[in-house]
C-alpha cells in the first residue's frame, strides 16, 4: 500500500521526495535491523547520504548547500523515517544547529563553520538540554561568562546528538541572571569540540533509535573566543524558539514516517497471517482496527502539511508547529501499539520490524519539547 503519496506535497518538493525514497530503499531500510542490533554509528550510510546531496542540504547555496526549504525537508523526512528512525536521525543530526548560525550568525561564522558541514567535511550538534532541566529553556544553568575577549563555559549538557562525533556544537548557555527578564538570560555560541575543557561521552545504550548517538557533555572552564557568540547576548531564548518552530514540523515528519512503517507492517502481517482457516484481515474487528489506523494517519499527515505552510509563512508558527508535532508523534505511538497487538506473540521478537518501530515511536513524543509542553503552547497561542 502507498501511504506517503505526493498529492499533498507541493510540486517543488516532489523531486527531493523521490530522491529520498530511492536513497531510503537502497541504503536505510536494508541496513536498519543490523544497525539497531549493533547500536553502531552508521558512518557509511552518512557518507552515502552526503554523496547523494541529501545531508545538510537545508544550508543555503551561498554556504555550500542546496537551500532546501521546509516543504522539501519534510518530504525527505517522511521517507527517511519510514525506512528507519535511528539511521534517519543520524542523517538529520549531521547538520543540527547550523540553521541558527546561517540565519543569525556572521558571514565569517558561516564560512568557517557552516560551509564545511554543507560540504561533508564536518558535522555539527546542538546542546540545549541538561541533566536536571529539559523542558524549561529559561531554567538552563550552564553558564558562559565574559572574560575579556573570551567566554568561559561551565556546566553540563545531556541528550546531545553528535556530542562526541561533532566537530562543533551550537551551545545554549546562561549569560545573565535578570529575574525580571527570565527569557533574556541566555545566549547561543559556537563551541569547537576540540576546545580544552570540553569533555563528552556517549549516553549508555538506548532502547530505541540505537543507530543515533547522544552524549553527556561537561564544560570545565572551557574558553571560546567572544567572536563565537551568535547574534547578541540575551538573544538565545528567542533564537531557539524560532528554531524549534521549524524543528517541530520536522519532528512531526518523524512521527508520520514511523506511523507509515507501523501501518505497512500491520497491513502486510494481517493479510498474510491465517487463523481459524482464513487470514486475520477477514475478521471485522481487525478491519476496523486497520481502518482506525488509516484515519488517524491521514488526519495527522494532513495537519502536518498544513502546519508546514503556516510555519513557512510565519502565521502563528508556534501554535501550528506544536499541534503538528503533538498529533503526528502520538499517532505514531497509537498505530505502532495497534500494530504490535495485531502481530501477537511475534511482536516482541527483536527481528520484527514492528518491534523496532514500536520502540522508536516512543522517542519523538519527548524530544523537541515533550508533548505536555506542546499542549501548553497550543492553549497559550490559540487564535
């Protein structure tokens, strides 16, 4: 069955969708189970993605990328995450945080840091979450104190994609302590990972998206040039909020791709599996379950693509991004759970794709802002 048809996709994004689908079928899907089992970083697939010009290509042409817009990125995301969420996340994280620099940084910063990522010579990361603080962006405690022509960074970051693998990260750190302006106390910085005082180690094995690596980072009097500040002091919260609006549409695409994978597996299994002398898809209760999965999937996908347009046009972007992220990721959880139920005892076998999809579905409801936070945003920004 074809779930990710391009009728809902803007015409200019259909070519990149086709490229992504071909790449996913050739490189991601056939290797998904191997990398899930091993937990290894899929370096060869990342390199293949670079050669296919499908990694870090949101970066503008002037800095070496293709300048893919949000519609093109969403179209690509659906295809990658249907094939495998762990490998797909690795491909997307190779340029994570670059958008903040090319949107708000200086030409010198873009030339020195962004261009090598676009050209496949480096990879980046984004460091926001901390061991004791996740959803409260204004409560992050890692500090960056000005000392002459440098900033001195101290603190910890947790769940940082590419914290070990990246050549540099975009860091969100506290630069002020104004209780009357809680949202003006943080700033964004470029931090090369070979800087003295930067120490990172992989977080122990996860239950899902195992081909993607996250890290625990410690900063101990880590000194960076003052020129590595992105924008102005105190802009960090607003820069990150804008970044997350686009990011949450992408994460909604994670949910759509994972949901599509779950439905494909459930559909194939129920039409092949026989019980009581007939395939289980002949039973009305199973048919209703499959129908419900399709209804929820199409509802979520329609909302995601509408939100994509709203965010691109800056039309109450936070509201639409939060709705899309919430609906799509929770749909992925729901259809994956139903797919597990249809598979019966076979659902718990590691070798089954539905088991991997079920575990992967649990992650996007948490990252890029837990869905409880998204509901706060939806209510607070409702028109």
